[in-house]
C-alpha cells in the first residue's frame, strides 16, 4: 500500500469529530487497513526521516542495552564503556533470529543469545560463536564473524550529548 493512498476520506474522518450528541467512530474500512497503513507509514514516512526513540539519560553511564519496539521493529540502543551511544541495531541474533534483550539491562561484557550463546559486543560486533564448527570448535572455515554482527540502523545517536 502506498502512503499516498488515503484509506479514509477527509470527509469521513471529520465525522469522527462531530459533537458528542452524535458520536461516530472510525469507519470499518480504516480499521481493516490499519496494519497495512501503519507499515506503509513506518517505511515510507518515518523510515525516510527521523523519529525520537529514547532520551540519552534513559541509559546509565555504563555498558547498557535498551530494547525498543519501533512500530513493530525490534531495535536496540546501547551505551559502551566510554559512554558512546549507538542507536540502533536490529535486536535479533544473526544466527537464529532470537530476540537478544527483553528488558533494559546493564551489559556485563557481552550480549548473549540464549539459543546458541552467540555473543555480541555493545557496538554490535559478533565476538563468539560457540561450537559453530562442531563440539568444542568455535570457528568454522569460511565463516567470518565480522560479516555476522548485529545490523546497524541509520541513526543520529552519535550526535547525542
């Protein structure tokens, strides 16, 4: 669905704001298309500009990870040992797509996936891949950790004070 498509005409929308003696809700047509419209709005409007996801003071001055759900996208904001904020990584393990952080948390060393214990630094680098090459073999021929870190999402975190 293109964002330019208006699922509800302005005339029908204005009816929702009529005096309370004559209440009217949103048209059913708009409710049916809400998910498609939200996805289009996320991708075609907010994805092309900026949106505030968190305040810098929401992350303490230590290694920290703050999970954020932005219109259905699981994102992660991190602060490293030097205080640098990175916003945002897709918060899913690059191996099995498991959600890495369920709630705001201090990071003790690395962020671990609970499925196969892949470990990521707060800057998104893949640091460990236990048993990837078999029992007690933590490397595999042709596999480069640098290519499998958390995927960065364009952000303005570097300009935060």
